[in-house]
C-alpha cells in the first residue's frame, strides 16, 4: 500500500518531480445567456506547486495547496480582496485537497501522516485541527462529502477504486475500479457524477444514492481526469487549455472557455464560486 500512496501523489518527497503549477483567478459575467471571463490574475506566480483550489462559501477567499522549497504541503488561504495568501495549517504533516465541510463550519483535507497513512482530517477555517473524519479508513487519495455522514472517496487499492463511506455506521461500499480523481455531488440531490477510465476513453456515470443505481451519462475520448458539475451548465471538463461543456440536448461537447491566449497550455483543476461570479483554474506549466 505504501507504493500506491507514493505513486498517486507523484512522490511528494521528491520535490523536483512535482509539476510546476499556478492558480489563476477570473471574474465571470453572464450576458445574453452566455458566460465570459475577465480580469485574469495569476495569484500564485512563483516556482513550485500551487494546486487544488476551492472557494469558501462566501466567495471571499480560496483555499489551496502550496508546496515550496521546504517540501512541506500546507493549506493556504488567499484573500481575494486583499490579494494576499497565508499558510493556515503550518503543520508537520502534509495536507491536500481542501474541501468545504457540508455544515460550512470548516474544511477537510487528505493528510499524509508521519507513518504514510492517508486519512481525511477536519479543520476549522483558521487551520486548527478538529478531528479525523474516520479513523479506521486509510489510503485515501481524494474525497468529497455527499452529506454530513457520507464520504465519497478514491481509495489506493490495486487497482485504485471509488468507494462510499458512512462515517457513522462504518458501511463502506465499493463503487468501481479505475475511477478518475474527480467526482462531484449534483446539487442538493441524492445523485453524484463520477467517471471511469479505460485505455482511450473516460465514461461519465451518474449514481443515485437513494436507489443505489448507476447509469451511463456520456463519454469523452480523452483520459483527462478533471471535471465539475455546474448547477446550470451541468457537466464541464478540462481539455488542454479549454473548458468543455456537455450539452444534454444536442449530446455534443461545446467549448465554454479557451485560455490559450494567456499562455495556459493544460488545465489540471478548476472550480467556480457558489454564485458563478468567479473561476479558479490550475495551470500546469
């Protein structure tokens, strides 16, 4: 299991192997039923790994992962109005994938502990540790919350798998093997979207938690793993320097945004704020 842990996180102990990534921030406007972006700003313009952004619920700040020359992964908070970023965890373990908790009172993160265990920890917004979400579950690569009690997570099995964990009852249900690292809840429903990779395609599927039923949604001939579910636009994925939107009516993928003119070549993660007024993307240099 230790070998799987290091393969997923690109061997974070070897800092030189990490990709050079930056977080960009944009304002989003909607005119004539069309979204456009303005005010591009590279908020982490430096050498090193800056990745995995998420907006706080009020849209006033962004939580993201920063690894600098100390080789330590910490959660930083970027204040959008002040244009400043600070380290809020300052710990002696490494935190990844900050995710706002369902109750809105803090955030969770995948933590690589001193013995190389990888579990989900919960923090207050000031970065103070609160608790481990489920002490009995290790080897977590990525995660998202479906509700207060239910964690959807990517487990570092062989092969890697996607699982649904009830942190109260300890029920842990296998969903699929070979999942993408992205999987998203669909609004306030009991559904979420996930994807499975083969050697050529990515198949997107929608799972109904109430019915415990999975249905195929669409496919894309690419192994790029990053996508979101937008409350109005539905499924959006990244592909090189573009964001693509799946049109349910035409069954076609359509260009939503292109960032080629900014010199962005590959988008590896992206997220909108709750009101679709802002967009953060990660540029893999």
